[in-house]
C-alpha cells in the first residue's frame, strides 16, 4: 500500500513502540490517528505529527465501543489499523488478582479483535485496508512469569491467522509483528521479576535474542505495510521460533488452496 495521504490508526501511541510507529508512518506521508490513555502526551505527539489524538482506555468496553466510527468521523477513513497497545503484568500467576486478569486480556486480546471487527468491514467497503497486530515471541515461547502475557499473544497470533484466512482474496491485508525484548518501559517491567529476568539472560547468553531499537521495529512495520508482507519477526536471529509456530497454520492454508474463503 502506498502510504502517502493514507490514514493510519496507531493504538498505544503515546510512548515506546507506538510513538516510534506514529513517527515513522507520518514520515512516510501518512496521516496518523493516535490512541492512548495518556491524553497530554498523546495530544503533544499528534500536534507535532499533524495527526489527531483520541484518548481512550482500550480495556474499558465503553471507550472501545464505536471507537473506529468516532475516529473516522474526526479526520476521515482509517486505511491502516495498527493494534500496538498492550501490557505485560509479568509476575507469578498465583499472585495475579481478578482485575489483573481482566485488564490484561481485555487490552492485549479483546481490544485488538474488537477494533478489527469495527475496522475491517469499512475497509472492505472501500476496497482497501491493512491490519497490523503487534505480538511477541512469547506467543510461541513463554518464559516463567509470563503465563498471561504469552497466552494473550498466542491468541493474537492465532486470531491474525484466522483473520487472514477470512480475508483471502480480498483487498485487505494483514501483518503479524512478533518481537523479542524491545528497550522500553514495558521491557523494564518484564525484567523486574527474577525468573523472567534470568530466562532472558539465558537466551541472550545463547545468542538467541538481542535488543532491537524501537525505531528499527517501526521501520520494519512501515516496510511491511508498503509491500504487503505478512510477518515482521525481530530480532531476525530468533526467526526459527515464530516460523515453527506458524508451520501448522501454513499447512492448513495450503490444504485449503482452492476452497472459497467468502460466502457468495
């Protein structure tokens, strides 16, 4: 997709990877619509990039309901949806509270699925669109302390594959982004729990993981949207893990070659 003049909706845009994504898409000529809970930083970033700011708590069903419609009413159609917002809540699962469970799954899984449900029919009606779901290598290889986070990302991986199957033969594309540790506030939180920290230390010693700057992530995602790439996997040295996770989905995809994927 040519991004000049297109509108890109980025969630979790006020900091970290989301901020870098917003900056990169704007630099590619896109108009950005930014969503986050932090209204002040969000408005500052939108003003700097010439975009629109939409403060919302995506874990709140009332904020989530009708969000894409409200954003499109304030700036025009959304051509690219980037589901980046997420939380890790790393720690011992046995100490998780009911509110921890509710918040994490709503933000990491329910919100991106619901935003896709809102956005995709509009994209199909317009004959163009792209969905980007930002996931994690934890979705195929969980560490101790990441039971909820990893399972939410595994769900997002599977949802993206299913959505891609639903959209096969249409002009709407999908990209799944699977990331290792990115130096952000979320990474600092994940490393605050001993078992998780020790697990990361082991993979770094084995040279299976390496830090990836958020700017490199943003560059790769923009390239993927421009060139209709189905996957972004960083760091590249860890490519085998997500590929093994993807293998059953690709086998099913090949098995269903020639089967009509939409109702007539």
